[in-house]
């Protein structure tokens, strides 16, 4: 398979996977649950786990940035793969929490407009970051460094924003 064909194949896989995961997450959170699922498992500790995984992702992203700025490519690669793994673990934990929880926790603070704007931007960018992160990782993994750098300039700040706002939302709710 030629490089252009291989890239087109993997881009399709990335976009399809991202769309399927986003649709599945939306359904699992908003869709109907079988009777007895809500409350069937104690998930009360998962919001703290989720915030910790978000914070860890952000720290790993910053570590990866520092590593590449100092020319430590292998350390950069490891940090970015760890950031992706942390984000993936967050996604699994988040879905489990919302599947077993009766509904989202309502915001009861004094800054409702700020909370809603952070939440809306967080949710939208969390959906956007999945294909961007996968594409950025793919470009780096396949040594397409010019393309990797170009997309990473967009992916990194958005991914950091999603990580930081995830932790912020946790503190606003809990």
C-alpha cells in the first residue's frame, strides 16, 4: 500500500472510530438504561478518579512538550502515549460513572453562566480532541514529523484546555 493510500486508510479509521466512540458515549450517558442499572454499582469515587486522570493527562502533555523542546524525542513519545492512555482511562471511567449514575450532577454554585460555558466548551472540545489526538499520534508514530508538528500546534492547546476544564468542572461540582 502506498503512503498516501495508507494515510487515507488510517484517517478513515481515525474518523470512524472517533465518531463511533462519541456516539456511544452520548448514548450511554443520555440514552435509556435497563431497569436496575442506575445505582447498581457504587461509583461515588469515580468523579475524583476522573479529575485525577484529567490532571495527569495535562501534566503528561506538558511533560511531553518539555521533552520535545529539549530534543528528547523518545521521552516525548512516551509522555504523549501516556497522556493518551490516561485520557482513554478517563473516558472508560467517565462512561462507567454515567452509566451507573442516575443522571448528571446539577451545578449548585453561584457561577452558573461560567459553569455552563466551561461545560459546553469542554464537551465540544472533548469530542473534537479525539480525532485530533489520534491523528497527531499517528503522524508522530509514522515519522511524518512536519505534519505531526503542524497538527500538534492545534491539538496540544485544545487537549490541555479539555484536561484543565475537566478538573475545573470537577471542583465546581464537588
